[in-house]
């Protein structure tokens, strides 16, 4: 799959080869995620043409210099900066996560979203038993998992906000105590406040979230679905209530401390493999339909996780 300035198309190109510290993977499935929307819309400065796709599953078929040859044959989850929508992808060996406990469809759906959801709840927000959690985009890939990780961490109450009214029942089905649409936020909360809020929305919703933090609460920012316009926050106001605004950037983490991202992925995979956290795959596309898959995600038609069959 090759992305040009204005379209995606299936084409034949030379197979990539593993360089130093890398592995080559024969791809079985690839995951679809919000990063695909951002790169399609030009928010990531990527030279074109290029092979899109940030996450995949498959078998290691070759290793580069400095990588243990015994890894050939491993079934892995690949977290990559590009190239997932292809028959072969090359990725850092650190971010080729062994996945012996899940099937290849689940491994592709695991992708970046599962490790992100795990880190948002456990590493950044530090959810503790009995705390209350509010999660935006609750019907999406990260949201459906973050709610489950919050529950696994002992959260006492988990509330979700979804993009449209048609997703409310789905959010309740995947384990939220209460869910409502974005147009109902924040009025539907009444006077409720939360210890932790996950915010990938931005804009006015971010300001409303700050007003819904309980004393010593934490808001974790990890995206800007609604708008990239900056929001000003007073550190003095935060100090008075002991509240905090934190951020999480998994792409940056993969570049600066990939071993930390890999460790979180392994911890999350343990919970998935044990059945304590479930990944809901709601749509499967063919490689030729990648553009449709990304458009469905961008338009709000997607719930849970979508994958693309490659091999």
C-alpha cells in the first residue's frame, strides 16, 4: 500500500530489508488507528509517497546486525513509524513484541492503542483503587481499553464520553458504569468530579475537563481530536486545588525510550492474554480498502478496533 499526495493505492515495491537492530516481519494483519487519520490529513510532515501503517502482527523472517538470529520465526506485535500496510515491514527489534499468547488478529489490534491505554491509566495517571475516572472517546480503540485498564487498576467508578449518541450503548457494553455523548458533556455529569480524566479532545472540552477535576485530580492529554487550537491553563489555579495536567506522547516515547514503551506493551499483553482485558475487533478490511477503513475511523463510524488483512 503506497500513499501519494491525495490517495492510497496498492502497488508493487521492493521488500524492505532489516538494518542494524531491526527485524523484518511477514505481516498477517495490520491495525487501523487515529495516527493514520492524522497522517492522511497532513498533520505529520511525512515525505510522499510512503507506505502507511503504524502497527502490524506477523512472523519475523529476518534479523539485522546486532539482533539474535533465534528471533526468526517469532510471532510478534510490530509498533512502527510506517510501513504496516504491506506484506513485509521492518521495525526496531525492541518494538517487535513477542506475542505467543494471542492470535494474529488480536496481535494486530493490540497495536499502539493497548500500550497507550495501559500507560495512560497506570504509568501517567497512576489510577489507584477506589478512584473515579472519566474517559473521552470511550468507544474508540484507546477508550474501550482504557476503561478496562482503569477497572483492573481498582477504579471505583468509570464514566465514558463518546462521539455520538449511537455509541452510548456500545460504551456501556464494554464496561463503563455510565456513558453519554459529547454533546451532553459536561451537563450530564451534574456536580460530579473525577480523580482522573483522559482527554484526547482538546479545545473547550479541555477547559470543561479541568473544571471537573476533584482536588488532587489529574487530567492526561494525549490528542486533539476536536481542534489543534491551544488552550491556556493557569498553573496558579491548578496549584490551589492540587490538580495536575499531564501529557502522553507514545510516538515520542518510541524514539526516546523505546524500551519503556516495550515494557508497557508486555505488561498490557499479559492482561490481554489472561483475559482480564479484551480487545474488541469490530471491522476487518482488505488491503485495497485501507482508505475506506481510515475514512470510517475519521468519520466516527468505527467502534472498538479495526484491522486490515494482509497475509
